[in-house]
């Protein structure tokens, strides 16, 4: 992906990890879903990543923090959930460092396509561990572009886009 495209897509972040706030996502956080972005419109994810908000120091690292980005085809459901890729946060990462992965890649067979009514989920799949004190916080993000809007059904056969014909007239 050319860096000239940097301003041609939308950027979404979790809003959870401002350095020093209690809601920051720690590299040693429990393995779990962290952030979710609902798809109100069909979208194609082009880049996923993390912004380091507190410098990373694993002391004696035994496992690096790994964040996976998944696509859900049904909002709030793991049915049909597919991983789009993973970002590893290295020891020694400084605050302000950005680590990202471009989509499509070998892990994502659907090129990051998310239908309306679906979701993108960031999750820690491996918590950072090590001896002594562990420091480091991050904020996950997703970069995406809108795709064409057309009536579709999700894998359960439910309508995910309903077009409504507006018959309202305005008198001028």
C-alpha cells in the first residue's frame, strides 16, 4: 500500500488508552476482546494497528503482547468470526510508536471486507509477560474505506441493509 493513500480512508480508534488514564489497555492485560467497531455501512479494512501510549518495558520478557484483529459477520456474535491479522508489540517500544499491518495479507482471505451489521474486534491473544515490573499501554486502531451499499443478508439469512423509499414531498 502506498503511503499516498494515507488520507483516503477513515481512521477509527478505541478511545480507551490515553496515557496515564485508568482505561488504558495494558500489554499484560488478560487475553480477551478489547475494542469493537460496529459496521454501520459496508467497509473494507485496509490497515490495523496499535499506538503505544506508555513505553513498553517487559523487564525480563517471556512473552510479547500480541493483538489480533478479527472480523465478525454478525454484530456481537462469534459465529463466522475470522482473524484478519496480528500485531506484536515489541519490548522497548516507545510512547508514540505505531505498529501496523496492511490488509489484505495472507491471514485474511476476504481482503478485510466487513458487511453492514458486522464488526471489527481487537483482542489480546497473548498477554505480555516477564519477570519483575511490566510497563506499557497501547491503543488499537483500524483504517478503512466504505464499500458500496446494497441489500444483503448475513450468514443467518437476516437482512443487514434495508433500503427505505422516501416518499416525503416538500412544498416550496
